[in-house]
């Protein structure tokens, strides 16, 4: 599984918002039914809203969802472990993520 894109928007009212894109390998991602955990070299501040594109290697269909960073632990030497809670999921997206979390990929 690949969490193909993680886009972070800064809390700002300006029209041009900064965004960060992370390409995460399958081994760095754990999907839960309420959120996702992943390892990264860069920290993400708590309460940052993130847009995710999650793609399974078994099914080449992407799932796009939003979430909020609820925890980011670690350091620059060993890396960071980010916990993200999904928000505003449609019933279809929620069902798709639940099936991914129950599979070998979660």
C-alpha cells in the first residue's frame, strides 16, 4: 500500500497556502478504521489538517480523505511517528478504509 500523497496546509487565511507532499512506502503506513499512522523524517504539528491519497497495491484505486494530526512523536535522528484522525468521511470512503484496515495492508 502506498499513501501516495500527504498534503499539509498551514493555518492561514492567505490565498496561497504552503503545502508539503510526502510519498510514503507501504511499510511506513498503518491504516486503522478511524485514522492512519505513518513514519516520516519530518515532523507535522498537532492539529494540522492533512489531505491523503491512499492507494492499495492490490487495487489501483485511490481513496482520498482528510484528517487531523493528533500526535507526532520522535526526533530528527530516529524519525517521527505521526497519528492522524480521519474527519468528514463519506460512508463509502469509511467503508473502503475499514476494508483496507482489516486487510493485510492495515
